[in-house]
């Protein structure tokens, strides 16, 4: 089945630790996105990538980093510089940079110990 | 810039009631409009979309019509079910800023039996 997978479903971070959230898609989509969702809130864009080896900051990039070494993969690292990382993280992708439909993965919930 | 304004929730309805969730937008260029649904603990699923003025998107009994004259894309369903309880997000992507979706803040719907 084609789709977007995110792992793990739940992730725990200790103080001062970097953690990496995985996002993989087999839809052959060019563009990929990371969003953060806080309880009762809408979605805020962290980073996006339109093509392999290229990515741009979104609205709340501070404390996060990404890479796009392969078309199908767009991992997000939450660094120790992100002081309030507890949130639900959603990965999304779409076919190209036009007005195409964006599809979402099931999400990863990050909790701080 | 682009923006989406959604009816604030939460909305609580009895089963078989009529649902309307209002959504208005401002956009540069010619936007495509979307409704996404999020069930508890899950990612966003595309519910329906419309890509040009006067288009009607429909799915699972939900409908929304792209009204350019009123810049609106209200979501409606004639008879809601308990299983429709979720958060609903209105979103747009425009030809003037096709790289990312602009989301509304979401509307929580609870349907009581």
C-alpha cells in the first residue's frame, strides 16, 4: 500500500538529548513537510523540502533540523535547543510544488521525561 | 498573505442533526481549498477538496462549495453520526504560494447518541 509512515508512534526525550523522528513515503512525492501540533491547536510548519538535498525553514524552525538525502525520507531531529518539544509531530508529502493535495502520516507524539 | 478563519468550537450535536462548520479565507492567486479531518491520536485525513470557483467537493456525506464571491468554503453534512466526532481543519494552497498549506485553527465536533 502506498502511503506515509512515521516512527515511532511515541517517543520520550530526556533533558539535553537530541531525538530523531522518522518519516518515509512511497508515493514518489517530491515535496515533504514537518508540522508541529500542540493540544487544541492548529498545525505549524517546521521545515519543508521540495527536492532532494534542499529544504527550507518554516514558521517555527528554531531547535529543529532536517535532512533530505533520499526522495522517500525526510527525518526530523529535535535538538536540545528546543526547550518545549512536547507535541504531536506530523509529516506530510505532496506530488510537486503546485496546488496539489498534501497527504499526512499518522504522527509521532514526543514527550519529555 | 494567505489566511483561513474557521468557526470556533467546540461544536456539540445530537446524532442525525445538521452540521455546518464555517470557513472563510484570504489568498493571493487562485487557491485550492481543502477540508481535513483528524480523529483522536491520528494524523490528518483529506475529507474533500475543490480546486476552482463553484466546484463542490463531497465525500462520506460531507459537502463544501468553493464560493469565490464570499471567499468561503463551508463544510456541511445533513445527518451527522457519532463516528463523525473529530477535529475538522479548513486549509488552502494558492498559486501565489504553492509550497505550503495554510490551515485554519480547527473545529472540534462531538456528536452525542
